[in-house]
C-alpha cells in the first residue's frame, strides 16, 4: 500500500513577510481560541513628486478625520490614526472579518528641499492627500539663453546689420 503525503503550504498567496508572520500568528491565535479579528494594519500609500511639490496619498477608508494626527518632526512626516470597529452589528452575527481595525502609524523621511511649514492636507472619499511644496531654491529654474552678437567681431555684426 502506497501513501501519498500532501504537504500543506500555509504561506501560499502571502506576498510579504509581514503577511506571512501575521498569518502564522493568526493561525496560532485561532487555535488558542483568542480574538484575532482586530489586528494592526498600515494603510497603503503612494508618494510622487512634481516640479513644485511632493504628494503623499494614503488609503484610509472609514477613518474619521478627527482620528488623524499628521505631524512633521525633524524632517519625518508621520501619519497616525485609528479605524474603529463598528459595533452596529452584534459580533456573533459576523460570518467573516477580513478588514483590519485599530491604530496605525506610517512615517516617511522628507528631503531638505521641501517646505514642511506649508503642508496641506485634504481628505476625500477615504483618501488622505498631503501636498508638501518644495522650497523656492529647490525648484528647477530655467535659464534663458540670450542670442546676440559678440562685441569681439564688429565686422560680423556690421555684415549682419547690413544684411537686414
């Protein structure tokens, strides 16, 4: 009689080490009977740069703007907040809870070329947009090239003037 051994792959589909660790500890908690629904989370963030500013966009669905704390200290931009678990529905009625709830914190180093005193924050449709303007001296400057006649060649200048 031949026995086939199927190996379980507990981390199949987990893209990051953090997801793998969360899944591993989540499985341990499930087996121990402890509550694992309210795990820590970090919002997804996009950061891009334009000629005049740095823009940070963070996905914060169902986060109340009054629960956000945005600050800059020593050129470190920190976004803190909390997504609260709604108690409108009795917890026993939930069949599945996959979204993460609780406090979060994300920090990013800012270059010295930005004006951290003039950051603007906008929150619409669950997306926080931070606009960090660049300092004037850091913005690219275009230098105009003057096309003229050189004073060292008066004969060329006279010929050019006479040709008109």
